[in-house]
C-alpha cells in the first residue's frame, strides 16, 4: 500500500483505546515537538467537547516498526507507566492527548478539573444550568501547594454539583468510584437509630444510584469518544515525516470566529465589519490597550443582544442588529476605556480579568453622559469592577457569570432609584456567595506578571494610588508603565538563600531600573539603592508609600553577615511581617474600592498607622 493510500484516509480510534495505548507506553512524541502548551481554559474546553460528543478534528501519527526514526519522549506524566513496545509517534495532536491523559489522572500541578452537574448543585443560587467543566486553581502557601479546603472533600464537592474528572478515566476504577461515592454521600446515610431511618436510607440509596448512573453515562461517553487519526506508514522517510508535520502545524491559518461573523455580516447587510472596526479604532485608539478589539466587539455585541459573550452567543447574534447597535457599541467601548483609565487600570497586561470588559461596555447603553445618575451608575460599575478583581467570581465559567452579572446590572440601571439593598442581586456583589479576598489569600497570591486575577488585583491597587517610580518619581500612566518591569522588594537572591518563595504579588513593585542586571544578595533598602537613582529619605518614603510599602519595615530588614538558621529565622519573620502589613493596606483599599468609593492615599495610610498603633498598644 502506498503512502498516499495509507495516510489520506482517517482511521477511527476511541479515547479508551488511546488511553490504553498511552498507558502501555505504545505512543510517544518525537522530541522536536514543542512542550505542553495548553492553558486551563483550552483544557476545559477540550474536555467539554468530549462530554458533549462533538468532533475535535484528527491527529497525525507515524507508525513505528522496529527502531524509532526520531528521538522520542513520553506524553507528560505518562513516563511513569509500564514501558512497552512503541508503535506510534504522535506528530500532531499532542496537546489534545496530553490534556486528556493528564485530566484523566487530575495530575496538573496548578489546577484540578471537575465536571459540573447542575442537577446535584445544592447551592442557594446554582452557578450554571448546563453540564460543564470547572477548574479549581491551586497556589503556594508556606511552601506547600494548596487549594480551597472544600475542593479536597468529596462531600463538599458533591454539594456544589462537582465531580472530579478523573472518575471518568477509562478502564476498571470501580473501587475508586465507590470510595468517592461513599465519602460524597456519607452525610446522607442515616444511622440505624435515626427516626424514619428506612425512608432516609431509601433517599440515600436513590441519590447514590443517580450519581453512579451519571458517572457511568459520562464514562461511556469518554471511553467511546472517537478521536480519529491519519497515519504515515513506518517506512516514511524522516524528511517527508517532518515536512508533513510542518504542513499540518503551520502552513494554513484557520478561520477565526471573527472571520466567519464578518462574512455573515457582509452577506446579510452588505457592509464591511472590518471597515467599521477600523473606524472605531481611529475614534478610540485606547480601547485596543485592553485586548483584541475584534473580540471586544463580538462579546459586547452579544451582551447588547442579551446573548452569552461566548462562541455560542456570538454565533446566535442577529447580524443586522449587530450593525444597528453599532453606535451603542462604539460609545460603550469608548467609555469603557475611559472608565478603566479613571481606575488606573492601564492595559491588558495589568488587567486582572477580561470578563468585565464587555459587561461594562454594554452597561453604558443605559448610562447618560452627565447628571446625577451618571455618578450613581459609575459608582455601581466601580463596585462591580473591583469586586470582580477581588473575588473568585470569574475563576470559572466566566462567560455565563458575566452574562448573569450584566443582566442584574442592567436591571438596576433601568431603575434609577435602585438602592444599596438591591446590590446583592448582582452575583459579583453578593458577599455571601462571593466573599472578598482576605489577608491570608492575598499573602499567598503569586507573581502578577502571570495571569492570576488576585495577583494582578494587588498590582492594580498600587497603580490606582499612583505607584510612583522609584527612579524618576513619575506617577504610573499607560505610557510610563510600558517602560517598567516587575521586580522584587525583598530580593529573590536573598530569599532564595533562605529557601523562602519570593514570587509573591505583595513582594512585587512595577518600576524602572538601571540597565545593569547584576543582582546579588542584598538587604532590601541596599538593593533598591543600588538599582535606582536614590534620593533622600523623605522622597524614598513617598515613593514606597505610593506602592503601599512601609519604609520602616524595609529599613529594619538587615541581614549583613547572617547565614543559616539565623538568617532564615529573621528573614522569614521580617518577610512575613512585610507581606502581612502590605496585605492589610491592600485589604483596606479593596474594601473602599469595592464599595464604589475613591479612596485617597493619605486617608488609607492614616487609618493604617492608627490601627497599627492600636494593635501594638493592645498587644503590649
């Protein structure tokens, strides 16, 4: 059979077989393949595609018979399986099969995946109406990876309608499933001495049967899901295999959702959406600072038509109405950019979550350009914006939650007499459902250059208060922060010597530095003095103060000649005190901002110093 005959027709293969082949060490990756690259959103989307039995395209393999043509490696974390005879090199499909393998073991370091089953959600306000994939992130705290305590308890997960996705793993895992079921439903099982024990036991047994039935259905869906593949024969030369790999991965650019909608708009209305977008960018060039303008157009347009701001909602939009709404859209995006700038959130790189963008832009449809209601409405938007930054509202199911928040905000804006008592109708403002971050969670927040919502929220608070540059004393603006970098207050080299994690949002300042990158083990103030153009103490205090950093705590952080346990003990104590102090300042700012206020730096520090003094007197 020729290479053309073998490789031009896709062959069916279920995920159950793929799983078994990976488990037996039969599938490996050529080493020229890039590393695992999908983020949690892509992984969750892929898993949702599987449980909804939707197509995901084909993979490409090279048959292996005898000696492997390429140096190879196992799929990430599959190296622990029993080595077998390699029969396939995976040329295309690595991200899909890696996501499948790892999620079926739930062995990602930074997140755990669940299937959300709304029929079992016992929350007062259900967080969704459809089966979907949820992701619960982890974080480092005191040198240990942690996650919300409830996420580790089957009973609490079940109460929220969440089923660990690894229970859907192909193969015989009946013991594991039964153990989870026992733990998840043990609170429902009555004691023999309970009143009406028989009826309660029937409810308990019925609930178990329903869960087990749902698990079985989902497991069958996963095991029998078809992931077809094209196969190059074993005698394919290396250069041909590489050329096919390049062609499959880079030669064609797939149509985007925006491209498809552009075509539909032009077909329906005979107008160019590209031309309208170009005009919008000319009128409001700053909106592009916060993300891809095409995506903002689609998500905001979806909300203006009361559709979900996701792929389904965008596809379902009335394309003629999209054009009719264009003046509202243009005005909303322009005012969105102005509003974010007023909150000193300057660009996409510093934005804690983009889920708020379309909500705020679409909400401006109901907000006048001036008058008393403008102030009241924008106070509501400030509450919403900072609440989105400092709660876990948008950690999962961002599109559906944004839609729910938008509908509630819209209902309030339609009633100009709305009161504070009605604010909790907006889920993001409902503190019983979505409480604000506390000092402990802020202290554990990671490095804000990454995409963590809470970490970036901490940085956003500092830019809100001006974040004066350590070197040139300039207040943070869009233009100035483009030249700034993320740097440690307590130096990484110093903390690393004592084996203390340094990449904390509260240990970060966004500032410019000298070009010399030689950084040694320095005390914090000495380190800063060496890195920037130093000034007298009063000026330095003011610069640090605008970042919510205590000069006094840094000035006492001295470790000259200290080593070993003495260094670790003092440094750990000082660093923890520094983080705690800064976290308290951020919390105070957060509380004011989430109430829709415009706190000042002087008031914030005055209250903080007074509280610190009272605490010291109480401790004494």
